[in-house]
C-alpha cells in the first residue's frame, strides 16, 4: 500500500479547501441577494406549497440546506414563522440541496474546470477590495466558486489510487458483500460523514469522488447519499436545543421527514437505481451500466447519482406532502408544550449557529421587542404599588426586582450577540449603523428598568414612613404615570417596525407631554408644600418620582429615535 499519513492529511486539507470555498460562495450569494432574500422568505407564510418553493429558492441562493433549515428553526423560535409554516420550507430545502451535486457532477467531472476556476479567481480577486459593496459581494461569490472546484480537484488527486492501493479497496469491498445489510451500513457511513464535515454538500462531493474513482459502487454511493440526508438534519436539531418548543418541533420534523423518506427508498432501492441507470443511458447514449459492480468508475455514474439524489428528494416531498399534518401531530405528541417555562428568557437568539447578518439582526430586534415588553410590565407593577391598596407591596417590589434582573441579562446577552454580528467582515454601512442604534436602544431600556426599580424602592420608603399624598397629588401622579404609559406603548410599536417605517411625530408629542406634565405638577407641588398640605417627606418622594418619570420619558424618546435609525437632538444623559 502506497497511501501514507501525509497523503491522508492532504485529503483532509483538500476537503478543507472545498468547504471553505462553499462558505465563501454561500456568504457572497447571500450578500448579493440582500433584500431580495427577505422577499423570498416572505412567501413562507402563505401555505405549505409556497413554503416548499421558498425553501428551494432560499437553498439555491445560500447554497446550503443547513443554512435554510437553521434559518427556518430560528424564525420559528423568533415567532416569525409557525411550526406548520416551517414544514414546507424544510421540505423545499431538501430539494434545493441537490443543486450542489449537479454542479459538482457537471463541472467537476465532465471537463477540466480547474484552469477556468483559476481564471475566475484571477478576474474577480482584485474586486474583493472594491469600495462598492455589490461589486465586492459578486467578487466574493465568484472567488468562492473558483475555490470550490480547486478544492474538488485536490480531493480527486488526494483520494488513494485504486490500482496502487489494492489492500484499501479490498478492505472497503469486504463490507459490500452483505446485500441489503451493506446498504444499511453505508447509510450509517453517509450519516457519520455528514456529521464529521458538518456539510451535506462536502459529504456529497466526497461520495461523488469515491464513485468516480471506483472506490464504491453506484448502489453503495446511493446508500451514502441517503445517509447524508439524515446527517444534514443534525445541525438544525443542535440549533433548536436552546430554542423554544416550536423550534424543537421544526427540527424534529426535519429529522423524521428525512428518516421516513430514507426508509421507503431503502425498500425500493434496487429497482429505483435501475430506473436511474436507464434514464442516464437514454439521455447520454452510453451502453455501459453503472449498476454493474465491475464497471464502477463509469463516466456517467456521477450524473446518475445526482439524478438519484434529486429524484429521491422530489419524490419524498410529493409522496409525504399530504401526510404532513399527521407527521406534525406526531411531532407535537413527542415534543409537547409542557408550559410552566420561565416567563422571561432569551427566546429568539442563542449561542448556536448564527444565520446571515441580516437575519441575525432581525432576531436581535425580536429580543429587543421582548425587552420593551418587560419595561411595560415594570410600569404596570409600579402603577399597582402606587394606586392599588389591596396589593402586597413586598411581593410586587420583589417582582419589579426580578424584572430588573431580567433586563440586566437581556442587555448583556443582546449586546454580546450584536457584537458577534459586527464581527462579520464586509458588513454594509446601513447594517453597521443599525447595530449601533440597537446597542443604544438596549442601553436606554436598561436605564429605564433601573429607574422603575428605584421608584419601586421609593414606594417602600413611603410605606415604612407611613407617609401619604393628598388626593390632588395622587391624581397628578396618576396622570404622569398614564402619560409615560402612553409613551411606552408608542415606543413598543416603533421598535416592532422597520426603521424606514418609523415616524417620530407621535413619540416627540408624547415626550413633550411628559415634560409639560412634570413642569406643571412641579409647580403645584411647591404650592402644596408652602400651604402645608402634606408632610415634607411625602413631598420629597413625590418630586423625586416625578423627576424620575420625566427621565424615563427622555430615555423612551432615545429608544424611539434609535428605532428610526436617527437622532433628532443630542442624546439625553440620565444623571444619578
């Protein structure tokens, strides 16, 4: 045997080049698509059939079924898609992933593409340094395309030669003599190969090379392809581990959908492969059968395998499409919504695989929307403390304290996630600006939470000192609270919108109302003090709360301006 450890390391390095090329190609295509990819994704919500088309189109653009399925799971987790809507996207992604096999089969084996790939890199490499974002994204995609086929050529050269290494072939061939059990064994091999490479595209390329070089027969290669269809579901399931129950269901659906497909295909595998063989022979005119174990390295075998890959995934969608509701119920049964989860936690972002920067920003924005919901709940709790004599103050103050702890976690985690997004190279200026504004939003929201906690502690001081306000002072504080509550509602609506759809007119009007209300009631406060209408301690607490609520109004306007992506005036800084 002439194959050494150094040769094996070259094979691993060649695979690394191929995967790196796929990554660069995929990222370039996603950046080129930009807002159009969002338009495609909007079709997810219509029905299951458009979901299939959407999944196929998104995978064709991203050149990664893993990206599409992880994206779908993330969207389900974020509430942008329902579990049922995601099923169509996942099915379409299975079909879209077969494009890579055709690309490799047609360009990687039919003619010498390496010189063309090098020429493509030579043409577009200089444009990687262009200041024009679109031109730079196109160059990135084309350079990635070239690297893919250079990596494929290296893989073909690094795979051990069948004639020089008969011992290795004999070892591999010994596992192919057990009929249907051999097929099952290589389904497992295909699954493991995908898990190791974390890329069904890379696993498919390796399988195609092994078939082309004669290391495996066509049926064995087909079994490996089936295994790779199972292996590709693992990444989405990993991403869903930290997601909500709906995200877990979407990932489980992907797994069971592919496993069921593999099972029915294994039952029909040999007649189906003969049909693929006959179709390829009909269109190519080649008399040699790729099903003949003695002629494993036929030129058209890679085309037959790509046809098998596509036919299997299309038929699986067609056959199981009508049974999706039953599969959905099964997944819901094994992954029940147990309830009783903590009311507040990171729901939309996680430490798992990150999708493209644009979608990651949308996930972070959904988390900020949850942040504003917490602020609204803190306001309502403080309102109870001030105006509901029946509530138990200790419990409400403890509740406000827990809310404040939650906002600390949200600020840190969202900020960290935004920093991770910022680490992507070649981010568009508009994306960078939006991330910066989102950072200011969470800073202001956290300060609002701090102030509400401080106001809650002031009510505790009033209770301990048995101080109280006269009816007119309580009525004024109620008006101030209602003004701030209305401003919070407008803030929540603006944070949920796209920046270009945010109008600040209402937000400015409400912030001015808060300022005017504070000024008006500050004057009446001094009149009451001079008249001796309430104790000095109660008056001090009244004025302290009034000022703190006015500062909350300033921070709310800061958030509104950041949601719109602009500043109308210098940021208001809260003084302690």
